[in-house]
C-alpha cells in the first residue's frame, strides 16, 4: 500500500490498480483514469474489465463456495476473519480515507467518520455470524421432528455506488461474508480505489482465496453483465430506481436471481411548531447538505407547520449560508465537491427548473467560484408545489424544497406524496404527534428529533420504489441466506402399498 506522508497533498502521480480474482491481482489492458473532483488532477487508474474477467471472477467465487472452506466454516471462524479485517481497517483508516477523498471529493473528516462506521459494520457482522441460526419444530406429533436450516445463498454480485464507496461496501460485504457466501464486487467506475484496497485487507485477515473478488469497469458493461449472469445467485445493487428496474428485468430474463435493492429517495423532514426550531433547522441544513446532498437518505423535502414557516425557512437559509464548502483536506470543510461533471450538471439543471417553474429561491442556487473543483452552494426553494420537478425527482444534490401544512393529516399526506419510501424524520415535542407520524409515513428508516443517526445493529432499506430487502443487523445476514425445511420421522413408515 502507498504510505501517505501528507494527507493534505495530492499524489505526485496517479496510483495504478489492478483487479482482484481468486486471491490474485490481475492487470487490465485498458485503464480508466480518474481525476479528483476537488483537485482536477489524475489520482487513480483502474482496469476496464471484460466479460471474460467477470466470468473468471464468478467462476472463482463459485469454486470457493462449492469446494472451499468458507461456506462450511463455523460462525466463530468467520467472525475471527471479520474482526481481524476490522482491526486492519482501523490501522489503515487514514490511508483509506485519503483515496476516498481524492476520488469522491468528500471532506477528509467525513471520510474518517464513515470508516469508523465501516469498522463497526464488520464488528457487528462478526457477532451476527456467531448468532445466525435456524429453528426447530417439536410439535409435529409423536414421531415427526422438524428443522428449518439457514444456508448461504451462494455467489453474490455486489454493485456499489460512487457517493459512499467504502461505507456502502461495508454495510453489505461483512454481512454477506458472515452468511457464508462468496462475492464478486463491482464498484462505481469513478470510485474504485477503496474497494480494491479492501482486497489486501481481507487477504491479510485470512479470508480464503476466491471468497472476495473485485472487477472494475462501467455499469453499462460490467454491471449489466453481472445482473444478467446465470451463475450469480443473488445481486445486491445500490443506486437509482431506474437502474434497479433494469436489474429486475435482467434477473427475470436470466436465472431469476434474488435481488437486494436500495434505490432512490425523496425524503421528507416534518417540523411542527412545538419543536426546538433551532435544533430542527440545524438538522434540516445538515440533512440536505451532508455529502453535498449526494445521499440516498438526504432530507430533500422540508414540510413545516404554517404558523412558524416564515421564521423557520429564514433560520434554515441562514444556517445553510454558513456551511463551509471547499477543499476536502481542510479540517474546517463541511461539504466538498460534487463527485462527477454529469452530477453537477444535473443539480444545476434542477435548480434552473425550480426557478422557471415558479419556486422562490431563498438561498444558494449557484456554483461556487473556486480555484479548482466542482462546488454548488446549499440551496433552498420555498413556495414549492407538489407538481414541480424539484418536488418530485431525486436531485441528488444540496437542494431543499419547502412545503407548508396546517394539520397533521396534511403533513402526512405531503410526506407520502412520492413514489419513494426510503427515509423520513419528524420534529416535535408532542409524543402523540411523533407516534402518529412515525406509524403512518411510509419509510424504511425513520428518525424522531434526530437525523441520519443509528448504527449497523439495526436494518436499513426502503419501502415502495426505494427498494427491496434489508441490509445490516441480523436481518442483513439473513438477507443472504435461504431457508431449508427438514422433516425427520423417528418411527418406521406406515406403508401406502399393502403387502
């Protein structure tokens, strides 16, 4: 691994990565060159893998699953490997964060926090590996005994996005491994480095060859081929709802592989007049701006009680204007650069649509002048109506749309007025209101008087068009298993055919 002598400097030359199959590094003929979104400098070069490379990786994972020790090891043995990997990640946290920042553009301090969460995921999965179990039925009669076994589903294809390359990898991978599955990972083309670094970490931790494989390249080529691959038993995909639909079609047209999908979100944050408005305003500004809004659970729809709306929107705008945007290696930076040119253009196009459709721009709405990199000011629109594009579409940027309500029923209706159901938040001091809203808003994750909190002990996932299945916690290990029902008869058979 490269030793990072100065985390505030960029590398003298780009780091070349191979791809990882069956415990060995391979090198691609064609390379994708990644320029840092914050520094406009070439920082990494990764392989453009081929269909044959993918087939080799799947074959290695299949052999490791069918013939290798991993699927048959005890939960305790798997836990030992995961804990050793967690310890190595802790030792190499600054190195991992450095490459994450260079490829993604997020602040270094944020990347370090995400690695701490990633370590916790490995440690949680280690515990889950030891606790994973089936169950028995001792009530089937005098002689019949029933068992339900949990078995690993097999070879898992894992496609991860560019917004949280390492964290989302680690919200899936250790739970996949804890179940006894083998895996082929395809990271986003623009942010592959930390997924490749993980290969060395797992090898050093003692993971058997062929259990963890990484192929790199474009989603349209390698990602689509994974979705269609007949020898992948399950595909876990995190990304847009549009691509999620293509994964469903590919599964139906190939081998009906199981799917785990975490897709888009248009997440509401409901603020009642009785809440601590200063706390709530800070949460709103954080929720829409964290990771430059490039976050599936970003709170992009503010639903605020009419009686305090003017005051509250001004407070949010003041807080958003104070957010420190800039060089991700500056310790004071709170949000960094937009990760890709295409995403920057998408965000700016939506801001233009908001203006043209009649929403009122209260703050932000512009690119920020900087010596290098792509930066967009946190943006707040008021007087938004539900039919506007900024109200309905997942923008994936620091753009907040504000709505107003007078009654609880209206707030719930506005919150549910979306095809998505990934996350939601409510702010109130009234426990009755909090419970009513929590129960009736359709979202897989819900926060009361907090935002984006929680850890890997609890499951994550979405309702409606925000996805299928659950990750993390014990449910996250069970997601990568299948049930086998066994019946054992202790008596001799009563013959069907007469002697």
